[in-house]
C-alpha cells in the first residue's frame, strides 16, 4: 500500500485535570509494555457513537468511573510520521486532543491505581512551568543556556534569518529581555525544547540521537502526549481569565484560601492574598454560604460557593490573574 493510500485511524486523547492539596493533577495510564505513561486514549468508532465527545466520555468513564464535567476539544494532532517508524506500513494515526475537568475522589485512588490509572502532578512533566515558588532554577541553569546555543547554531543559506527567528521565538516564549513572561505560552515553550532536541520525545522521534543534557527535562510520555498536555495547560490557563472553569475543580463549598491555591496551581504563579480576594470580590463569582471551616491555629474560615447567576449577568466572567 502506498503512502498516499495509507488508512487513517482516529485516536481520542484526553488531558483530564483535577486539583488536590493545592497541586494540579493529570490522569495518566501505565502500560506494562512500556516504561512511559500516556494520557487516556482510545479509538473513535463512528459506527457506535454519534460524536467524538460522546465516545470519549463513554471510554473514560468505563475505564475510570470518573465523571468528567467541563470538556472541550483542544486540537487535532496529525503531523505525518507521528508514532511511525521506518518501514511501518500501518495506518496513520490522527489524535484529537481534549481537555476535561473533574474532581478527585480520594476513595477511588487505590482502585484506579490497581487498574493502571494514576493521578500525577502535571509539573512532574513540565517543571519549568511552575513559578509558584519563584522563577524555576532549571530555566537559568539548564534550559536557557541550551536554547541560546541552539539558536546560534542555525545553519543553511539563510542562517542569519534563522538565528534571528530563533532568538525572537525564545524572547516571546520565555519572556526574555523586555518581553514579559506569559504563562499561557506553554505549548510554544514545549515546541522550542522539542525542536532544539532537548527533550526525550525528540530522541524517540529520531530528531536527535541524544538530548546532550546530563538529566532529562521533566518526565517524558508516550507518543506526543506531553505536547497534548502542554496544549491543555495553555488552554486552561487562558480560560481561567474569561470563564469560571476553576469551579469545575472545586467542591460545592470552599474557602477563599482553597480557591486561591487552586488558581495558583493552574496558573503556576503565586498570588498576593489580599489582591486575590479583592479580585474575587470584584468579579462577583462567589457568595458566602454562611458556614465556616475550622482552620488550624486560627479563626474558622468562611465558606463560599460559586454564584451561578454571574453566567447571566456578564459575558466573560473569569479571574484575570497572571501576566496579561
């Protein structure tokens, strides 16, 4: 069969996100045949399901018993050569990535683990995205020196223009020189690391023989699932600012401290407590329940809930935190 007539197989890949203990969690699947984990995925069967989203929900809930609340399609990942090795005559795989939000059920964690499904901190995979404790040391000690060297090594007939393009992309993606750091440019940062051959996925795809680094940058995943994860994080960070999606990750009642920790977990940034509370009050996204929660070593903390009426009052109700 020629390349032109190769069949196409559609895979549905889900970045399923929750927050626990102030840390962002993503659902991954282990495979006895591989050392690497993957996102939950499965084939789309149009003969059984009317829509891709329906197929995804059924597959995930059958495997994990998780109820996914908010869900949206991210992107179609179909570059030629994905998952294929030289001489492979199998179908070309096109992945449709999804972002889904849910709430963790601690009582089901052991059951999930027994089925090879685990919750992992997403910063294990993309550690350079976590700025909650300040600028990651990894950036200045490893990532930026390696990327600057890569930028200067651009060759070919248009080497000068290529070097300039790489430098400009570095500035935009990582907030260098006079450019502010934009927490939403998660995918651009990942793509630069991949293109420069600094992450294990570039080795697996045959772009480079070795990353040239003493230690790997984050935990690699199967296929291009870390790219899908980066896309999901970027989308969710952007959504926080104009949609109340954060409440899909919260229990029905919560304290403002818990809400702040969840927003910080997703955005990857530390937020000033009083500024955050003024932001929440000004956005009119929550209302007090009248109840309290006992706090360690202090006064009981007031409990709040999402104020659903805001959806009818404002076209873009969100929490505009971060660098933009």
